[in-house]
C-alpha cells in the first residue's frame, strides 16, 4: 500500500514559494521523501540538498526541520504550515589569550570546547576526547598526521554535525589523533570553509553562507 503525506512549507521573501514534501516511506531511523518532485532517502541527522533535515523517524511519524523550525509528519494526517525565513545567522568571537579565538560548540549535539584554527584542514581531537563523545573512531580510516611532537597515528571520521552557536554544518570530516589531550579541540577548515569568516577590528565573525 502506498503511503503518501504532503507537507507544504511557505518561505516568505517578496514572493511566497511552496516547498512540497511527500513522505513515500517511514521507517525506524530513515525516511523516503519526495521533495519538490525529487526523491530523497534520508537517515536521522542527514539533510537534503533542499535543506530538509530528518531529526528522527519511526514507522509512524518523522520529525523534519527547515530553517530551524520543526514539524512532525504522521501517517494519519497531513500538515501545512507557513514559516518566515530566518535572518542570516552570525556568531562573533573576541580574541583570547595569545590572539587566538576560542568558542563553545557542539559535535553531534554534545557540548565541546574549540580553538578556531584556520590553518587546520579538519576538525581535530584526541582519542580521549573522542571517547568522551562516544565516537566510534576505530571504525574510521587509519592515517597519520603531523603534530607538534612529530608524526602521530590517527583515524579519519565523518561527524554528523558540528555547530558553533546556531550555525550548523553537517557531514564534517575530523581527525582523531592518538596523542595526549593538552587543550581544546581544533575547529579547522572542514567546518570553516563552509561558513563565511572575516575579522572585523579583532573580532572573528562567522556567518552562514
């Protein structure tokens, strides 16, 4: 039996345009959605190119998020809603000790401390920090990386999400390094290259692209 559910999102600029979402299938942890005529298979925590985030799903309902707004789709009823488009998200960071920029953040929804490092390719953490977050880094790709103390063994993994304030980036590459923990995690270009970054009178400004 075909199960279909249509959800309309109306985003206001000068013209009102509808984003049509049709649920083709709902299952534990995943959903098949038809978004503006294109079929997308989403798993929990993943986002479609149209900006639809699947927060959670089971056989009866799914929670979707668009522009920070959440709606629940159930197989028993249709939902319609109108959202106002949120303004561009922006985070401002004052420089700290040594002129470095430190910030609180989230990895897969868990709180962490970051040192912003524009010279780092990836998000970087130690095995101890990864274990505190419950990350299965041993299932990642074994590799090596250069550290201040020489070459160290590491694992390359992909994080579901990295957030600073309300600026969230999904599917972010990270290195988990076999080394002692001596400071906060590094927030590198795997995240920074996907946001707008500028320095304004000594203040680092991060904003959505």
